[in-house]
């Protein structure tokens, strides 16, 4: 982050940080809205990305959601190393 702030400017970093925070908040709210519209029960623990993808898009949605979660976890592990 310091390198990006130095080369791109602190102003752009702050603008992009606020923009991505806003977009992330919108995405989480949309996920909650879809879960409520589908009648999935959050308290029962049956809401996962894979189940949501399968409910919305069938077997392809399940596979895409599974690979998405897997790649996110691999990316975090690689970044850590």
C-alpha cells in the first residue's frame, strides 16, 4: 500500500478505498436480499455460497461457487507465503 500511495498519489488511494468499501457493502447487502427472497434460513446454517449458486443456477452455479471459494483460499495462502 505505501508504494501505491507514493506512485499513484494519496488522494487516489483514499478515493479508491472508499469506492471499494462502498461496492463491497452493496455486494453483501445484495447477497442478504437474495437469501431472504429465496427463503433460505440463515439461522439453520444451510446458506453457503455453493448452495446459493446451486439454487440460482443449478449444477453450474454450484461448480462456479465452489471454484470461486477454492481460488480465494488458495490466493490467501499464496499471499501469506
